[in-house]
């Protein structure tokens, strides 16, 4: 199946403690069905000291389930579903169902 959410997409969180927040996708794991979104689902982790990093409590983004995020519509930034369309030159592009706007260039 074609990927509906890719690295670099602007997404909106639909459920959970960060509901309504937006961010950019840093990494997608399609086998696990999860993605890491910048600035969303922040967790604190205790880190042991090594030769190249300091010990202490580090805040980082944890993975969030793909079902809990949606692409932000390019027109108004609200969550939208993703459809696919084949252009005249044969390219397959993602399209926002909400506005009909093309997502990728």
C-alpha cells in the first residue's frame, strides 16, 4: 500500500494528551505503524553519562500511532484524509480529501 504519511509532512494530532498540536514527521516506521513527530508526545528519559554525552534527564519525542495523526491540509492546516491521483504525466501524487489540494509537488 502507498504511504499516506511520509517524513517531512506537517501533521495534526487527533488523539491523546497532545490532541490538536501540529508538527513535522521526523521518522515513519510502517511495519510498527508508528511515527515520530517533532515536538509531540514528549517524554523524559534518564541518560547515563558516556564519553560524548552528559548524564541527566533528556526530553525527546516518542513514537505515536499513525491512526492518531492526520495530514494537515495545505490550504487551512486542519486535519484531512489522503487520497491519490494520477497526473497527466503519469505521476501518482497525494491529494487532500478536504480541499482537493495536492500535497506533494
